């Protein structure tokens, strides 16, 4: 299998996504799969993978026709105030989820779309290393973190540092307040964090409140198990359920100072009972290897990908053509550009029952199209010099099916576009229009020097259409009954005709976040 690991952040940034991608690459290489970490659309498309695993789907939507598998292993509350997070994360094709609460949330969000939820478990785990436990009388607690959101556990870590029980790693500038316990930075290479935890012999696994809210574990539990390190953890429900008494626990609800004393007591016990402590670490490691190593988590992906393909268009039981008309107006791009749009229609998972090509050159164009697409084509020829809006108007008038959509100049729909729109409409028989999110150019990314951009794509930057605005004209499916009053007379517009229709149709349209 050929898998792209899509890290949407700057490739060299010392963030968890970089180390996770490298751990994944180690695991996939051992499985005999081919993989590559990508950051841009060009890199992804050039690699031509079977699928792409997006490591941070809240930061970036699906950008290409390559099946995109979104890793949902971050607590949703972290992105509560990010307006793009939900549209981005549900735009992907399948969901790799770190617990039932995450999957349930996605099902709730997508309930009204007619879209199936293709999912399998995934955690921010580690390659299936089984390093021999090294805990002894001189071991200290390994703790690593970017501390991106401020001083985490300041009193707790200060107490451990003062007692000489803490081996702290991360970015030096983030831990200046604990310089006396700081043991140096570690390269994000997929190996060094685990190897250093192995050398320390024991480590801490502490979660933020957001992790408890949804039962999502952080990556520490997995890397400590791979390292063969004895783990002292808070009473996170995932760890309690799966690792049981192979882990030492602390009650963090008592406050940082009391928690620190519990950790110190566990450390003193482990140092004086090192053989027993190493046995505990081996037992936890065995659970990790059997259930949660990246190799175990990746194993179901071929079947998952088959599921995406069988669900493409979303209703596998559907037979025949979609009962919709697609209007393809010839605009400023001319016949050549219209032909490119026809190619995207030929690649749809379900073909429409009718494609109306309208404009100057439509008749000649439809005669050159081979295959199944030729059987559903009809042409509305217009004189040279017509505006694109007139072609859209004439094509819409000529459409013969109850449901109508159109692809304006420049539109390039993903393969499931038409089927997803129709399925959403069929789910709600009382609505007269549905619309899908559409990718459009994002001015933020036009300057490739914009260092904070989460997805560096200077040549073809995109974003989902903004919330609280009219639907994008390339993403609307509407009934003829709703459309006909707007077709009484041709206003003689150019590309603005599509936007005018979108504006007028916005009232009463049902949103379909099922599709891009």
C-alpha cells in the first residue's frame, strides 16, 4: 500500500505532528508499505498515493481527489473557537478516531447529510518497539513537551525537579522556569524521544482537562510503553480501561502539590523495587504491542480504503444514473476549459442522467466526447460573444430533470460531488435546495512567505468557502420548481449570473457538510 502522511504544518516545526509522521514512517516501512510525508498539494499529488493520512484535519480540508483519512486524536474543545475547524475536519473521506466519543461527535455533526461514517481506531501512538526496561535505583521521571499553551503543571514539575526526580526535555525557551531540571532538547526524528524515555526508565503521562472530556489519550502513554518505561499516569479512563494495574496512578484532582507527592512516592517505590517495576513496564508494553502499536492500527487501512471506494457516491445499492441535470456553461475559458470540466464529470462516482452543455461551440464539443458520458450529453448552441451567464441561463432552461446543478467556469469537483449532493437532497424530500462546501482561493496563502500559514501552498492555495455567506454557485443542487421563477428573463450577466442565482437560492437551502 502507498500512503501519504500529510502534515499540514511547516515540515521543520518541532511539533508533535512531525514526530508522529516519522514514527508512522518507521512503522510503515517495517510493514513493507511505501510512504512519504507531504506538506503541499503538489507533493501529495506527485506521490500519487492510495490514500493520504491527514495528521491535523482541523487545520486543513481535503484538498485533492486522493482519499483522505483524518486523524481525530485531538480534543475537540481545543478548536472550539476556530471557525474553520469543523468544516475542515468533516471534509475528509474517512475518520481515524481516538475513542467512541470522537466517533459519536462526528456522527452527530454529519447526521443530516446522508453520508456514511467510515471509521477505524487510531491513536497518536508509536512504532511497535519493545525496548527492554532499564529502570534502576537511579532512574528519574522522563517528561517531554512543547509546552505550547503555557506553563503546564508548574508547581508539580517544580517539586519533582527540586527533589531530583525529573528529567525534562523539550524546547529550551519554553522551560526556562525549570532550567535546573532541563536535560536538553530532543530531535523530532521518530526515535529520540522513545530512546531517551528508555534510558530514563520511567516516565510521566499527564493529561489536560480537554483529554478527559472526550476520553482521548495523549501520545505519552504509547511512547513510554514502547520505551519499556514504567509509567506513572493520571486516572485517565482510556489508560485505566486498557492498561489496568500495569500502570501506577495518581489522583490529579487533589491539586498539583498533592499530585507531586504521589508521584514522588511512586518513584521511591519503583527505585527500591526495580525488578517488580520493570515487570510492570513489560506487562504494559505487551498490551501496547498487542493493541495499540502503529503497526496494529494501520493494519485495517486497506479494508477501510475499500470501504471508502464501495461507499463512494455514498449509496452502494444505487443502480443507474443520478436523476439530475448538470448544466455546463461555456464561459471565458472557452471550449477547451469546458472540456476539462466534462472530464471531471466523467470521473464522478455516479453519472448524472443529463449534462447540458450550453454556449458557443457546445454542439461541436458534445460530438467529440466518447464513452458513457456521450449518452447523457445534450447541447444548447449560442452565438459567439455571449456572456457566460447567458449560457448558464439557457442551459438551465433546457434541463429536463427535477434536480438541477451547474459547474461554472473553473469548477473541478471531486469524484463524489454529484452523488453526495443528491443523497443529501433525497434524505430531506421537503427541501428545494441543498449545497456543499467548495474550495476557493485563499488570499492568506498567496504570499508564500506567510510563515504562520498552516498549509504552505503558494501556487494553488485553497480554503473552504467562508461560513455565513451565500452558498458557492459550484456547490448547489436545486429543484426546477425553485429555480424556474429565477429564469424568467436572461439578465445578460457574465460569471456573476451564477453568483446571482446562488444569492437568490440561499433562502431555504439546506447545508450538506457531507461534501466539499
